C-alpha cells in the first residue's frame, strides 16, 4: 500500500497569506486612472471596495495575517489534500512523479472560496451590508454567494445570460446559498437597459456583467463590489494554496522541478505558484508554467499593455497581457478561462521570465481530462483540464529528454456541474479553437490610444 | 481558532472490514429460494455473483481483510474527514455537539464507491470481464462505472428511464467513466421488451431495471451482476465508514450518545452504525437512529416479512421490513431512498431494538438541508437531508429534555448533481408525502403467500 495523500491537521493551516509583491525583482507598473492617466489612489477605489481590502490591494508587505474568523471558515475544507497521481502516472508511462493540490474539496468545488471568504469577512468588518459581483460560468458567483451567507451579507450576482441559461446548476447553487442571481444584461441597471435597447436578444458578456455589478454597487446603499480574480488582493488570498503545498511537499522531503496551474484571470495559478516564484527569485531551480486556452491566449499572443479590465471601461487601466477589452472569446467550455486579460502580477512574472506560459486547445484539454477521470477518479473542471494538458505535455517532454521530473500542479476544481461539456466532448461535438491573426490586430487596435507601460 | 476536522493519514486507514453478522445476539433468518422455499445456497447465487463475493455474503467472520488493491483505491478519498458542525450547532442553539462523517469527498460524491471498488476488484480477480447493474437516481451506477473503469471491466448500467431523463448529469458521469448507461425499460432484454410492448411510454422502475440487469447478466458471457445496497456483503464493505469514525472519535476522546444515518436500502446507515451497534450489543449505552422517508417508510410502517428484492421476483426471498415488492414510491427527490424494502441486517437490528427507525417528510428534510448548506457550506444530497432532519429532531429533543448530547451521523453525499431538487424546493414546488393506509393493506397483500419469517 503506497501513500497517496499528504493531509495536514487543522492546526497546521498557514496563518498568514504570502504577498509576492514584496519579492518581485523589479517594480510593477501601477494601475492608472483612465481620466487623469495618473496612478490610482486608494480613494479612487473606495467607491467599490472597503478600505481594508484596498490596503491589501496596494500592500507590499510580505506576510499578511489571516484573521481567525477567516481561518475558521477555511477549516471547513482546508488544508486541502496534496495527492500523488499514481494512476495517471502509470497511464502516461513517463519518468515523472506527479503531485497535485486538490482544490475541488471546497463546498463550491473550486479554489474560488479561498478569496470569497476573506472578501465577505473584510466587507462585514467594514460595515458593508450587501455585495454585488458578476460571474461567467458561475464558479466565482457561487463561491461568493456561500461566503456572503456565512457572514450575513446580502449578495447579488450578475451572471452572463448565456451561461445562466446553459449552466442552470450554478445558478441553483447560488440560490441555495441564499443569493440572488440575475441574468445579464438585465433591466435593473442603466448599463443593462442600454444593451437590451440595442440588442434585446444579447447573450451577455463578462464585460456587460461587470458594468452592471459596478453600477448597482455605486448606486446602492451600503453596497460594495467584489471581483474574483485578476487583482492583487485576490491573488494574495489564493496564496494559501501554494503555502500549504510547500508544507506538504516538505513533509515528503521533495521539491518540485515544475509547478503548474491553469490561467484565466490568474488567481488559482498565482495561488499555487507565488511561494515557488519567491523561491525561484531567491535562486531555486524551478520551472513555473501557466496553461491558458489557445482560444484566449492573452499571455502567449496578446501584447503587454495598459488596458481596461472590462468592456465598459469602468475599471482602472491595468498593465497586463491582453487581447483587448473588446475581445469576445470563443465559446469554450472552460468559462472561467474566457477572460481577455491576465492578472498584472502574473503578467509581470511572465515579462520577468519567472513564469512560462503555454496555450492548449480545448480538444487536447478534454482528452487529458477524460484520461484523468478514468484513472484518478475525480472528474476535473474544464478549466482544470488545461493544466492537465500541460502536465501531459511536460511528462512527454521528460520522456523525450530522458530526465526524471517532479511535477506539482493545482487541480483547481471538479467538473460535476460541467458534465454537459464532457457529454459534448464524448459525442465528438467539441471544436478546436485557435486565435485568428486578425484578432491580434484588433487587440493592438483596442489598446493603441492608452498609455504604454 | 477551533479544530473543525479530524483527518487521518493514509496509513491509519482500517485494514479490515467489520462484519456485524458475527455479533448479532440472535441469528438472522436465511434468504429463501423462492422455488423450493429452502435457504439459498452459494451455488444458487453463482450465476450472478462471483464466489469470492458470495463468501462475504454468507460469512460470519467478524473481521475480513481488505485487499491492498482495494485499499490503494480507497486512498483516493479515504479516510474521509470527521467534522464538527459548529455552524449548524450555532444555528440550532440546542445543547448538542454534532459530528459528521463526510462521505461526499469521494469522486462520485457519495459513500457508494466504498462498495463499488471491492465489487469491481473481486469480480476482476474472479475472471469477470463485464458487470451489469441497475440504478435509480444514479449514485450507484456512477460509483460502479468508476470502479469498473479502474479495474478494467466493462460496465453496463440500466437506469430507470424517468431518472435517466430528469438527471442527465449522473448519466454523463457514467459515460465520462467509460460505462454504458441504458434507459430502462429497454429493448435490449426480453424483460424490457415485455414492458415496452404493454406500456410503450413506461417511465421505468427499479424493479424493471433489476430484471433487465439480471437477465443481461445471465444471458451474457463472462458477465456478473452487482447490487449497490441491501445485501450483507454491501453492508460489510460500507463498514469502513463506522470503523474510521470510531478511530476519529477516539482521537477526540469522545463517544457519541446517538449515531444516525439515512436509510434507503440500508448500506450507508449500516456503514456508519454497525461498529457502534457492536458496542451496544456489548453493553455500551448508545442510541442508533435510522431516518427513512415518510413516503417510503418500510421500517416504520411495513410488515417484517419474506419478500422479493425486486418487482420481477428474480431475487431470493429476503427477510425484511417491506412495503411489498410491487410498491411504487412517491416521486420524492431522494431517489436513493425510494426502495420498498430494507436490508435484512438492518431489519434484524430494528427487530432486536438495536436500531430505532424514524420517518421524515420531504419538506422537513429540505428545510434541514438548506439550513445546513447555508451554515456548513456543503450542499447535501436529498437522501442526506433525511438524516439532517433527524439530527434537528434529536437536537430539539435534547433541548426539551435539558440534556447535553453528542450526535454522530453519516453525511452520505453531496447534492451538486441534485440541485434541481433544491430549485423546486426553494420555488415552493415540492410536496409532502405520507404513506396512505391502503398502501399498508397492499403491502400485506403482496407478501401474504410467502413463507413467514
């Protein structure tokens, strides 16, 4: 009988988040106020975020204490188990040892509650009564719904209408946790009404949903807004994944050669990677790989530029790899990776060659995902299938090179609410998508009038 | 920060199953061959089960070694965590400490793989190439699909047609794990064709699906049949739940006053309960409560009688509490509890007053389930909601009695694939169902010509 998992006791949970900002070898460009072109100030953000979260967004402190109230909720599923994927290794038959962090054990089934819990908590402390947010496929919306319920906050989620209709289970999760889920565009906001007036049948987009959530926030009493990825504070809260993984690998006496995650906005990837990036900055020989969809390849094909986080241009200008704020990604099933930009921190790490991005096509990712489900049991989320494709790729490279490697990756969530995607894949109905060249032209055009980072 | 979970390391997993047959204070009645009226022999069962499983079905040995190959697969999710439900306790505000075993952490999301893994393994060892089974809501079918895939067996699941259509996600799980899922009645068997000839629109039933799976088994090469509950060997394999729970409670230095589970065929309930029933037999003061649906109250309203396990009368006659093999339970959402009978072992324990049965209505169970999801986070399966209703009930009794109590129960699975049931409940569309008196008359009539136990 071989040991499959390293589980930590509750008392071993990390008590601090790790902030990679403290260790970046070169400073990041600041986000800019689109009106003035000047770096945004905490006050610029105060209309939508409480000040305690803004402090984290702008902090350079290396370690930030996790409040007891947050730890207490984390313990509902954390520390998450670290697994050795023996069965998948056997299937691949390559000279690799594969370890993974199972973030699918949370009540929402993904890593998203790692950030939702502290956000709800800090809002509660700051006197917020109600939170608005947007969601694409629904992972973030469901996680925040649960967190708000746990801290007694009202929660309204604007969900991209086509996902609202195609993925009813995530809407039902939000309702079960007591939140309101509104298909976007809606007639509850001016932004939504404008879209509906012009396109009554609009399927919605993350851009429109963000605009609705922010408008609802700034026009309502005691209401703040939450974003589930991209921003520094979100990546900070997710660092608990990597911190736990380091403890667990230490217990095995093993250090990984490669650390991998899938990348949409960047939060689960930075969550597992940032403590290892810190080691790399301090001289450790470790490769860090981010896997993105070839249909939405911001890091591998987009320019590094100042761009808006949303279509409606309501966010600050962020320095990041971007396919342009007006990009409409292909309808792949990994809804959580359909974002035009990449977290500024992750973008910076790619620029600094600390992180190596790779793009994988949807068909390759589902091939890896089905192989995984049939060997390891757990059915991965379509997003997670992207890192699995990268793991397969890395294992094959190890075989070609004749080198033994230890791979660690973040298994960001399960796919039990995304089974229709597997059904389509098994029926041969999924398509491969590559970004056409003209989309790169469009991206360059979208950002051409903005300041250059 | 308070400890929420007791997690065991892989090496602490129990290495033997516990067989309550060795400790029952009075002997159980044997299953009978319906043709001869005589106790069934191992050979009578050899057409549908391999001999190594038949040995377990008829064994009186107290401890049975778990093979290494089974332990290795168990380790994918076992030992499962034992939780203290602080948030639910706070909500109830009663003098109770509530501990629960989280069986929702398995890849299939329920306790079912505990039995599916050894069944696939023992069949593999015995030379079986292919397994047939039936499934209602799909929990058993999905668990067996995964287990067969892991041991390289072909798997065909006959799924009750109305569930096949209403719960497409579980069918998709089976397909993702490589199994074939056939809506029953089908035209692949004579039993199915007979039903279709008479009722082309038949929604199917567990009874018909069992007949199809057994016919397929006995008419196919190298094929055996598997059943996911009721029988002795299934309950044996599930004993790992209670054995782990005992280790975990010992680590806390606490012994429960009450042990609870929900009851359909009886496997998850016996799984958590049997090691505690053993203690009770040997003098320990512990109350053991089984929660069943008021729409399908075999233990609380059915006669104890010899009856068939299926509508088509293909099984041996089993001594059990039964609502009659021809009973069609109301369409409650806890599909896993819609079974006319109760495991002979559990029925015997009820007869011996070792187990106290209670029945709960669907609306009460969903009320408890939503309260649970909103405090503890994890969304329970509709089946699991029945034990939650019993926990609420027990907590209220403790308050009335002014007595402190420690409750331990089995959280048999999550409800992420059953969210449509929550949706219906929250929309006020669920109904309460109580068994009408004439159904008890019908039950008595159904069994009147069979031998009396």
